[in-house]
């Protein structure tokens, strides 16, 4: 196959960490040709000026989004900050298939969106057409979609662990406690004192307690399966590491053998999924086992309190939690093998 | 005051991290003269051979515990591994005041001890006399004790946050979820593959799920206050950092204004405590704010689920969680100012 | 192409970090089928028991080296500790092409070997046939070799930076100071106190001062080009990170425009090399730009002392410094495209 | 002694890391009462708002420098950024003893200053009166000084290792190569992309190659002792850790037994110095052995090239490299015991 038959891809917002990780994967994806990279604040610069590690790939220079001739592009990944994607995507030509990595089109309820993001949605029509890009659960819709809203990193890890337990009635949907831990790349490349090395290294702390925007996203999907409005207890913590996130979910079983039932539900649901691994009985998911990969590793443990279980779910926030899942969806949207370009194994150590 | 009037102190098990941190503090404590350091596996070596950073203090060489002439010593800190302290301490002369940093004398119930530590207690008489060294709660008993069993690091952080809420009836004692995160020094200096830098750095994972020995210790004290047998949900995680631990405790309030009531209970209880700080409303406890210090910092947050609260408690596992609290108890046992030698401020960054 | 046409590969010593990184790359190499994994101390275990992150690849269980039926294998990578490869490789059937990642066959002079490794070489015949696997310099010999001795990680980084300057006479070969810094994976997975997280994190120190075994290896190649016996000043340092090494080389120019001449020599030499990048004038090589990749990035800077220059060379010690270069050599030995399976871009951040 | 008899101290520029570390030490110094803390950008805030770990000390709120009534203060520490101290200090009342931690008054030659800092010195009169605060070498002058210019962190580590070798003629002053490695706190708390956690963690790189402002400072003192103008080769590197710096200095001996002579010169020079430790023969200085302390640890090693030696010098850049040395000078200026308030031992691990 020559370059001419590849799918031509543009990346909007290429200067963030999400953009960089997408380029890392897309640049060696066998069916992708990167034709445009945009980063308004860096327009005119080479990619290597912003990301030296990507300097030798021979990719296009960074330009302004408005300056791209989209007629030469088939698909667009949009890695802009939350709140800014909706207007940019609205303005794109309709022939483009769009995979959005921001939060703009994740929430189905415009009221909920307004409540959490502080403004009315600026592209409600588009929002109603967007498909929620949790690949393992919306595969058919994604394959037909023109706009896919990739889930947040925390919701991906949470939902992959929770949904089979909810749909099979193994757990009580009203008593879900999610303690989440994430590496610093989750905060992006924005320059804030709180993200300086010396503020983060050798220490941990919670943030966004009871107020993190991923809570309503988790609740949206949990409520849908549970058939009732559910609030979840969700508290993220910042870890002194670059990549990876791990969720420890404290759950109350509905029946007597919650652990066995939960294990059965998880194993059955994900038996044929290439990217979700229920690890062996007693094996402990760890972020380092998924570093740099598109895998999510999950396990369930009996709690010492009878009837309760603990589900641990881990993924790389920049890959399965962002760019990798975006590529997985891209593969589906273009009829490619779902795993194409996502075969990387974990970089451990 | 001359050296002659100082209290003569021996440290048993000086080659572990707990021992090293005790020496760090004791060596500059104005009322302590270190007269003996034991480490059976390193007997005959200088302290600097084991801990180069302590080489210039002019302290005694390491010897075998059996070789010490205890007649020249007033007090002993015992930093041996769990299960080995009980016999060593039993064999010490009775004039010595003993502060034990192991788990051997923490559990009041010998049956519980046997269940969690896999053998019958070898000094049950001594166990019944030991005082649980959670300073802020057993101050009077500690002052009169001959043997103090310093709490584990996790129980210290957990109990300082929980006890005022239990004693004031603010929370439901039957629904306590404790997600704990700790730096690697908590695992001690023992040489295991799991603690190698390359196994730990840039990653996190839970361990001892539903089976950590600090659970029964927390439950012992919680049950005592609650007036009923309580099981708690306790799951620790290993963090890629040296020191510090942070507990995020998910609790169900008993009444309607749980957050306000909890804050009031905590502030009132610790108003005059030198080492427990309830930080300002909305301020987030972080391990880096207590690094190297004997402080515990606590705060309470309303959860988004009505009626639930989140209590965050943090301390340095080697100081307030171990050597520092041991020194605090030592000060009490010898009638010294409780804060003596513990005034260090956090090493941040 | 079906599996049947792939090259059948065995990995001896699969339980070390070098083995794990080789598996990471080989498992997704389009022309490799892994047929045997040996690890004597772990024989009978699944690969996932030793490396959970590789558990889902469906690879063979670990066995003893002596138990492998090598008739079903075409090539062997040997990742055993130094000093143990020579006997194992001697005993392998002659149809196997062998790529050795240990130091056993790197030194051409058996006297030098004995001096640095403390024993006479046990396979001197084989040693004389081995080709030094610095791919960019011994490409033709490697393509024809039956046994390739892959260079050490430090020598690879040093020689890629130095050789063009020596062969073009730009620098004085008698005044070479190499200050090297490496991540902890360079020490392997062996369980030593010195490699514990808490001994390494948040600190740096030199090691093997004036006595590191990579010095004679660097000198062997430098002397060959310089046409005289050369001693180099080589001092490695341990860094609190997993992967990556960076060498800062302080050199005395032979002529007046050493920096410009050096830059010219480097750029010309590596213009067509896929894995050695001379970065842009003024750009600073950094380990994070090569993390997880087979690239070496090099640059040269004028020193403020007239006539002196500073050459900085960086690579991932487990990839270009070990497993990646081994695969690069494998590709050559089997007539494959040299870059096959080595296209991964840096995992940054 | 009551508070009334303590020395009243102000800290200008209290919001930087240097300021924070000074407060950490000064707040528990037995002869210091902190009476003023200035930070123009944070005026009106509590200290705890900027540094939560210092919130419980009961210290004054942050104010603008111009708003302080200096009549109630005896001494001032000035931790402002380079280039801004000179005007602020010029404007202070003359009764104040001033310890400056910036670079403004370190260079004796105003031409050199202008060349490296890009502007003429704005307080040349004051500059000529300032004493260079390398305590171990200018003790008598410091005791009598009104203005002490504390050395940079790198010059402190370099000069403590080099000066005895130069003054005793052990090394050739014209062939000094200094490879320096520093933790990230050396960059201060300024908010730059390059200092974000994700840009720094798990990686290393050199910076300021041949252009770092500490080079002329080292050269000033080296030249003075050597009796000739000397240029040194000085290249710093950024390490993924908070605190600590280590200099590996590659030197050419003047005589035949350079290592033995160097060891003798160092041991004799520092025998009675409380804060400079020449560690045991063969012992390796490591940053972790000085973390949080005012110690500098030095050792010398024979190189494998005959006649050459390697001197390794390490200190905590924020303590002996900044705030600690400042306090050491303060003690001298006020006739106090030089070690007062500086007895902290290393926080290891």
C-alpha cells in the first residue's frame, strides 16, 4: 500500500501532551498519513521546536487551525482544552470525521454540561449527534459516527470496571466509592505552579474533592445502566509520576457471593476484548503494567467486610484514557482492524 | 546542663529506616545521650558503615543486643521487625523504660494477635501491661508506663482523624472506608525485589488488599470508642516516593450536617495539640507539608453525596508514624516537654 | 506472510530487564516468532508470573536453558549476566545465530578480559570469532556473523559520539573525560540494598569511579581508531530514574575550530543513519527524548575554554544500549530491513 | 532568655524556595525572632497561603518590602532574584546587617558582572564593601561585615573541594573540568514549562552549557588562589529530584602522588570545620547524605589515568548552597556559635 491510500489525518491542538501522544502513535500507524498539525500559540514553529523527541519524523510544521486546507484531510483528532473544542469542531467542513478528546461532547444532558462547565453549550446540535467513545460499549455507534466524544481518562477506567457489575446486578449502584490516583500528565502541559516538579515530586495529595468534572460523566453512564439517577463518590489524587492512573473502587455487593459473581461478570464481558484484561485471581493491577499501552487491567477482590468488594482498574491516562482510545475509535470509524497501531507493550521498567 | 544529666538511651535495631530516623532526631535532642546502638547483623560495624549520613555524629558502634551492658542506660527504643521484639524486650532488665516501635504489643487481644501474626504471643504478661502509644489519646497512661507500644503508621493517621468523629457520634461506625497511600520507606530497608527502584518508580499499585495487619489495630481502637465490634475497609497503596502517607477516609455522617459537625469535633479536639493540625476550611492536606516532621494534618470535606464526608489525614510514616511519636512518648515518660526535639519543620520542597 | 515463515527466536535469560525489553520489542516484531524463553531460576513459571505486563502475549512458559529443543529455533538472544554467557553460548548448537547482550565477547584482548573480569575467558575461540555489535560501525561484519557481542550501554553512547571525531582527527585522543549518568535499570533486576527505591530516589552519586568495566571497552574502540593505546577518564553516576543515560564528554580539539569541525564530522557521518540523530545547533540532548526508543541523540557545544568542546550523547540504556541494538543486529543478520520492529517513538512524558 | 533578647530578623523575598528554607531553619533557631516577611507579589497574604507547611508557626503575614518598619529589625536576609537585590539593599537603613542570597554582590569585578548579568551594577559602592560569604574562607571578614554576599550553590560545592588543592599546589589550575548535577529546586519557584513535573521527571539533561553564571564566580575565587586568570570548564545538569547537588571535578595533579596529596590537603584543611566532611577513603559522597543539612561532603579518588584525580563534592543546594550558609554567616556576624540552629541531620531516606 502506498502513502496515497492512507487515511489523511489532521491533529488540532497538537502541542499538548495528548497531542504529542497521539502523534507518537499515529506517526507509526500503518494506515495514517498526518497532513496537518495545528497549535495556534505555536503556529509557524516546527514540531521539533515544541516536542524535540518528535523532530525526526518529517511531519508538517505547526499552523493555525484556521489556516488549514481541510479538503486534503479525511479525519481530525481534536485535542483542545475543554470548552474550546465545540466552536472549532462546529466550524469544520462536514466531510471530516471528528474524534474529539476534550470533554465538550461527553455529557448528553446540556443542563448538566452547563452546570459543570459554567456556560451553555455552544454547539448543542452537534452534541446530540456525538457518540460517547467508550469503545467497548458503543462500538457499533462509533463505527457509524461522524463525531465521537472520547471519554475522560477517569471515566474510562471507572466504567470499564463498573458497567459489567451494574448490568449484571452484582453491585448496589447507590454505594459506589471511587478513590482515583493519577500521574501528573493528566494535568496537561499548562504552566501552573501546582504542576512544577518541586511542588509534586516526593508527595501526594487529593484534589478536586467532590467537585471533579469526571464525576458527572461517570454518573451519566452508571445511571443509564442502573436505570436510576446515581451519584458516585469520586475523589482523585495527584501522584508523583508521569503516566498512569489507578482507581480503587469500594463497592457493596447485592448478593452473597459478590466477589465470585463480579469476577464472573468481568471475565465473561471482556473475554474477547483485546484491550481490557481481567488479570488472574489475586493478581494486583499496577499502572506500570500498562505504561504506554492501550490496555486497561482490572481485578476484583473480596473485602474483609462480608458482602463488600474492591475493584481495581488501571490504564495509561494518555493512551487508553485519551489518545489510544481515540485511535481505537478511529480504526472503527474507518473500518480498520480495531487494534491497528495499538500493539505496543508496556514500557516497564 | 552537662551530658551527665542527660537521659541515656539505647536503640535496638538501629540499622532499619526507623532506627535511622530515630537517630536523626535523638542525636540532636537536648536531653538524650545515645549510649548503645544494636544491630545483630551489623555488629562490629560503625554506624557510618550502615548509614553514611550519620557518620559524623560520634555515636557508638553497632553491637549485638546481647552484648550491651544495660546498667548504663535509662531507656530503650526497640525498632526490631514485627514478631521479634517480644522476646528481646522480655529479656531486658526491669529498670529500663521501653518504647517499642514494632507491632508486637499493639493488639490487646491475644487471639487477634495470633490470628494476624501467625503465632501465639510470646510475652502475654508484658502485652497486658503495655500502653498503646497513640500519644494524643493515652497521654496519662504513657507518662506512667514502663512499656509503650507505638501505633503503626496507618493507624496513627487513621485514628487521629476518626476518633473525634466517633466519640462525638458524628459518623456511622459501620461504614468506614479507608483508602491509604504510603511512600516506600513504610516497607523498611529489607531487600526485596518488589522494593527495587525500577519496580516502584513511575507507578502505583494497591497491596495487602483486605489483609493488611494495620486493619485490626485500627478496628481495636475504633471498636473501643464505638462500643461495638467494627470492621473497617482498609486498602493501602504503594506510592513512588520515600516518605509520607495520606489516608482518604470515606464516611457516612450520622446526622444532617456531617461536615460542619465533623469540623467542629476535630477543631475542638485538637485545638491544644501541638502535633495535630486541622488545616483551614478547604485546604488540602498533602504529604509534602509534613515531610520530616512529627505533625499530622487533617481536614474534612463534604462529599457530593448528601450526608457523606471525606476525611483526609496525612503524616510522615517515619516520624509521627514511627520514630517521632516514639520520641514524643519518651518525652512524656521522662517528664520532659512533650515537643522537645521535635520542632523540625517540613522539608519542602 | 504466515507465522510459518517467521524467524524462530529464543531468549536465554528472559527474566532480567534486558530480557523483558527484548520481549517487549520482539513480541510485536513482524518477522519474529518467540519459540523459547529461558530463565533457570524461574523454570516452570509463566512469563506473566515474572513480568505481569507481558502476561497477555501468549508466549511460552519459562524453562531451563538445558531443556530447550533448539532444533526449532533459528536465532538466540542471550541476556545472561556477565561471565555466564560464554559457557552457555559455547554449548549451543552451531546452526543458531547468536546475539549476546552480555560483556563476555566484547573485549578482543583476552588479557584485558581476564584483568577486568577476574578469570580467564572460557571460550577464547568463540571470542575471536565474535563481531562487536556496534551496528553503525560493524554493519558488514555483523550481517555475516554467527555471534554478535552487543556493546555495553555506555560504550554505545560514548563511541557513537567519539568515533567520528577521532577518525577525522578533530579531537586529541589523549584527553577524553567522560562523565556518564544512567537510570537504575542499568543495574538490572538483581536484588541489592543499593538499588532499593528508598536508597536511590531523591539522590544521586557516582559509582565504580575509575573502575567501571565499560572503560576498557570504550578504550578498545577508541584506541583502534586513534592508532595508539588510549586511556579514558570514565565516571558513571546513578540517577533517580528508570531508563536513559547521558554522557557529557569533555574534549580537547586538535585544531582551532573544533566545534565546527566536530559538528561537520558528526553530521556527515550520521546523515543516513536511521538511529543516530545529530540534533540541531544549540539543541540539548535529553534522555526523555529517547525513552523507549532505539535512537541515540548527540550534539556538540563549544566550551568557554578556547579550543575545547563538549559532546553530549544520550540513549535508552535498555534499547539502543541493549535490546534494541540487539534487534537491529538481528535484522542485519537475517537480511531484514534494519529498522524493522524498532520504529517506536519516545514515550514522552 | 526571653524573646526580647533575640535578634530580630526580616526576610525579603520570602515566597521563593530559598525564603521558605530560610524560614524552616530560622523559625526554630534559638536566637532568632522573625519580625518581617516580604513578598511584593503576595503582600497581604498569610505565609500559610503561600507555604501551607509553614502555616502553624505564627509568623507575620507577607508584606511589601517598602511597607516594613525596619527600625524594629536587626538583620535582613535578602532572597530576591538576581539583579533585583542591589537596589532594594541600597535602600535599606544602615543599621541593618544584610545577608544577601542573590548573585548581585558576589562578583568583585564590575566589568565581569556587567558582562554576565547584562547591565551595569546599580550599587557599585556597596559591591565593593560586600564580603563574599564562603564561610570557611572569609570567616573573619564576615564577622565584621555589614553586607555578606552568599556564594552560589555550585560555587560553594566547587570551591570547598578545589581551594585546598590549589593553595597547596596539588593540582594544575589550568585543567579543571567541573561536571555539576543539581535537583530542580535550584531553578526556584518560578513558573516555567521547563520545570513542570512531566518535563523533568524520569529524565536528565545538561543546561547552560558553557554559559552558566556560576562559572565566573568559581573562576574569581580560583584565580585569586592560583594567582593567575583561570577559566574553568563548568557544565550543570538538571536531575529529577528536589534537592541536592553533586559536582564531579576532573583534575590534573601537579605532582606524582596527586590523590594522596589531595587527600592530605583536604583532611588538614577541614579537620576542624563543622560543616565540611572529607569522607572516608573510598567512600562515595551522595546527595542523599546531606539532604536538608548544612553539610558539604567531599572525597578524592585516583583516576585510572596516571596523575589525574577526581574530586566529588556534594551539598544541599538550598541549605549549605543557600539558606544554611546564610544562617552560618548570620551566626558569625552576631557573635553566635557558628553551628547554632544548623544541627539538623540528613533526612534519609
